[in-house]
């Protein structure tokens, strides 16, 4: 009979069941398979049946004898290759008696391992983790995954949109800050570009977390992708938590109205929600930096918006661009416009306390003020621009 | 089995000792804690924990079946909450044993096909328990609830606080009964002013010995996932969950608390760390398939659970940290790895445990 590790294990299982059994800890002489010890540590139910049958003195003596035999044969390895040991032990230890020699065991072990599904499952698991980190932050940002997709965003930033930054120095080196930006372009590339801009241009290479619309998270693939690279679902609780962690947080108060506006209304800021971001800034005493993104409006110029049917699909609207339904999914590729991202002066409302967040009039006025400053930056930059494509 | 017979002196109501009076009295002589659902995982382990504590005078174990191991301080009473007269019976026991704290753990940890029976046990059973607790003037009630009751929605904030409404699908009896049970306990809290009512909403419990719908999901070779979705998940280790119940018994912390471990993990990482293979299925197909399998009693969870494979339902443990002083010893990842190491032994049949 060919001795294999499995046989040994089977024997062990047999031993475990019998009340007169020898404790598996003792039988387990093979140092390469120490799982019995683990099992004991893990399971109480396993221990119970064994402790029930106390061994008599004669049994203990017999056990010691067999152990000594095994030790002899193992340490000396004198008769290791032979099928029969000089003193034949009890038949139930048949497999133990003929422990395989070193080279044989490795070949068999390797072959056995390669043939088992367990091996491939483990390999698969390891392969699956190679692009992902084992730990993510509170909001699911995966640094390893992010690093992997970084070249793609670098390409978009450098070559495709040829982004120019202005006023990056207005972003503080540390501490929480709220970036308030206009939202545009049918597909929300602007959040990713603001993130890339700050990461590359800012001397401290700060990370930007941006708040993304709900509908992104309804979507398969898109939701988990944006979540891994650092987007967070836009809601008051999440924003508060991000700011409490002293993060640099970008918000788009226009929301879906911003990305869903028609091409004819480009660079006209929509209503700024209900001023939630102002309340947030007042309550957490966070400074605000207005941000203007120029160039994103023309990436997917929306000529028409179809609102019916879209609810069934879970999206806010179906865009009609010069290319989209015509060319199929290819039509959703953004046009290579020239982008500029302008970071305005920092605004902080030190004079108001947190209770000012409940003053609706004040909140409305401040929201209007921020909106005005972004609109001014947009108008100035659009006027300066000679060409949509070349800047 | 050598369970002690219930003492035959059912006094109608306890001698009226006020709440504060009762508190000092119970502190002096040691608390008497009744565990409803003592045969459950949490119940039997909690009884073991309380057995070690000298401040606990007696443990009253109530369940349909007596617990396997019973300490010196434990008295066992058979109780079936689905029995219409369970409230009278429980009230008698609580009064005669002068119980200070009632821990209600008689809830299913995995969805059951017997929905009507589950409703009787969880929803109506909690009503019985609360009626009895009010009648016996129990000072403290601790209820086990779960964070899955918040429901998985794309509109959830990343961290749900205790103020968030319970939005789990009410058409699913597994959730509806537990939500009703919580409401029942809230009603008890409103009606008995002197009482301390603690509701502990645990994240899915994971660990080397616990068994529930989650360990069943992760013990399969291949775990179905929803194609294109990778929600963040959160667990709590079984030891931490038990510690939270112990804390709630030791201290007076009225209110609702999320009992969760630190950290979150995406579902894909959870499956990989558990050594499993994910099988992505488009969710409309999966929902139809699981609905059919569940009707045929072949699936181990109803289709409403698939939402948790798509959207997040993660709770914020800040309140328990601040108010209760609950410090989880295991992070979500450590709890998962602890489960996985035990599960690996179960996979190769080195560890034998009945499947839940």
C-alpha cells in the first residue's frame, strides 16, 4: 500500500472516534501537518468526547511504547525505505509504520496539491487580491486599486483634456476644506479631474474625496468603481463625517441639474440645491473654496434630454448628444476639449457660529454669494478662451 | 436531565419596591438575570459569561430546550414563547425569582421557511415577554436586534446612526417580525418609566463558532454575488457581541445602540479573504432564481437578502463607544479572518459542528 498523508489523516479520524483512542496530539508525529493542534484550540466540541474516556495505566504504557517505536523509526530513518519495520506495530498503525522518505513525499505532496481543487481556489483567491488592498477606508476607497487606475486618469489629465490649473495654492496644506464646484458634462468626469489636479499640482499632494450623485450608486460597475477611487455618496451624514476626518471634500451643489443641463445653457450655474453645503460649512466651521471647471461642458454636449423611460432604468435622464445614440456606447466617449480648473480664494465665515446654519435667510444669501463667485470665474475664463479645443 | 423544577410559589406580584430601591437591593445581593432564548448561541454563551461574574447572583435560563452546559448559578425553566399562555408562565417565573434584568434573545439567526411560526416566536413572543416583564416589574430589559433591519438601500448614508429609521423590506417576515419586536420593546419602555431598556443592534455576527445566514453564505465554495455591485460590509465578532450584552447588563445604558466592529470591507474582499470564489450573477436573474428556489425551499435565504449584496447597510458604532464604553476587540477584517480560520478546518472535516 502506498502511504500517503491522507491515509494518515483517515487513521486519525478513526482514532478520534473510538473511546479507547490514543490522543491525536500524540499520534500526530508528522511535523508538516500540525492541524490537530489547531483544531483543539478552535473547537470545544471536539475536546468533549475525548475527555470522556480516561485512559487506564496499561493503555498509557502501551501508548508510550508505540510512540517510542515511531520516534526510533523517524529519527533514525534507518529502515525508512523498507516496507516492514523490525517490530511490527499494531495493524491500525500500518500507514504510520511506513512513513515515506523525503524526496518521495515531496513529489507526492506536490502532485497531490496540484491535483486538488483547493490549490487552484487558493491561487485564484490570491490572484484576485493582487490588484486590491485588503483594507479599505471607511468609505471604501481602495489605495491599491486607485494606484492601478491612476495611469488612465493621468492620461486624461495630461493628454486628453490637457488640464490647466490656476490658484492651486488656495488649497490649505492640511485640515478640512470644502471645494464647491460647478457640475457639467453629462458624464461626471469633473470630480475625477479635480481629484487628479489636486493630487498632482498641490505641493502636499492632497487627496480629494468628492460627493457623487445617488444615481451613480444605483448603477452596476459604475458605483463600485467610483467608490473604490474615492467618491462618496452625496448626503449630509457622509459629508459631516468626511469633514470630521479633516478631509478635503469636493461638492457639486447643482447635482443632477448641473450635469443634466442642455448645451444651450452651458456655463449657467443652476440652483445650488437647498444650501446644504453652506449649512455644513457653518456647522463644522469649514472654509470654502469656490472652484470653476471650464471645458467639461463641451465633452458631451447634450442637445436633448429624454426623461421618460429613464426612471425604469434607474437613471435621471437619457442624454441625446451629437454622437450618443448614433454611435452606441462609443458615443459616450468625451470629446477632447481643453480644460481649465480654477480654484478661487478661500472663504471662511468665522463671524458666524454653528447656530447660523439654522438661519435660512443667511444660508440662502451665502449660497448665492458662493454661486456668484463661481459664475464670475466661469464667465472670465470662458471669455478668455479662444478655442474650445485648444484653449 | 437534572434541571431544577420550578419552585411552586407563584406570588401574584412582587412586593412593591421602587425602581431605585430595587437597584440598591439588587446591587447588594447580586443581580438576577433572566435569559429568554438561553439555548441560542448568544444565550448559552452569555449564561457562561454571567456564571463567572460574582456580581450576578442567579441566571434564569428560559428556552424550549435546556442549555447543554449548565453552571451552578443557572436555573432552567422550560418556556415556549409561541404558547399563548407564555406571558403568564414567564411572569410567574420572573416574579418568583425576583428577576432584575431580562435579556431577550429568542430570535431566529437565519431566515426560516416556517414564517407563521417565526412570527409567533419573534413578534408575538416579544409581546408576551414584555407583558410578563411589565407585570413582574422587571427593572431592566435588554433586547437583541440587528443592523440588517436598517435595510440595504443605495440612498443609505455610509454610516447609519441609531436615529435612522428601520427601512428593511417589511414584506419579508424575517425583518418585519424583528422590527415589530423592537417596537414592542419601545412600547414597554414608554409605559414603564422606571425601567432601563437597552436595544443592541448587532452587525452580522461572525466568529469561529457562531452559525447564522452569513456563515452559511460564506461556507459555500462558491458565493453568488450581484454582477457589478460591490457593497461595503461590516461584521462584529461573536466575542464582542457577547461583551456588549454583558456591558448592557452591568451598566444602566438605556437606548438603542449599534454594536459593530471597526472598519468595513467590500464584499469582493470578504469573499476572497474567506478563501471563496465569487460567482457574479446579473441581479434580475438572481432575484428570479432565488425567489423560485426559496419557494421550493432550496435556497437558504429569501430573495430580499439579495439587496444586501448590492447596497450597503453599515452602521455607526460611535454611540456605543461613547455611551456604553463598548470597545470592540476585533475589527471587521479580524472577525472575518477568525471565522475563516475555523471554517478552513470545517472544510477539511477536522472540526465537526452541526450546520445551522
